[in-house]
């Protein structure tokens, strides 16, 4: 499973419970409240999934910490690099930030 997919699976249910709407997820990611989600905000928000999975807090997700208990070990840097790639796919207008519409559409 791709890292970003795991991150999204972990983040969306929590945001949905806390916020109740897609708009709420966008607002949760938009930490400075400027109406758009920067790459930095996206990576920071989505990295929360890594921190929740990293039970021993060593900065590496070992196979037993991954959903399903298998797969290759993943470092925080690898996780965040994958999130940056996903951000660029979501940023369809290539303006360096995500709109609510871009965030809610599947990456291309």
C-alpha cells in the first residue's frame, strides 16, 4: 500500500469524526486559516498518521506497526516525501496550494 494512501486512510476518518464534512477536513488542514492548504500544511496534517502508527517513536514504521502487520519499513522522511508527491498530484492548477475542490478530488 502506498504511504500516502495509508496516511489518508488514517487522517480522513479522524477528521470526519471531528469536523463532520469535507469542508471541515479542509479547515483542519488549513492551519493558518488563509483559505488554502499549502504543501507544508498538507504534509504536517497528513504526517499525524505516521506519528500515530509509530508506537515506539523511533521515526521508523516497522512492518508490525503498519496496517496489516506487513510491508517494508518506512522512515518519516520517506513518508513525507511521498506526501509531497501526492500534494503535487492534487495541485491540479500547479499554484502551490490546494483548494477545497482539489483536496477532495482523487489524485491524477
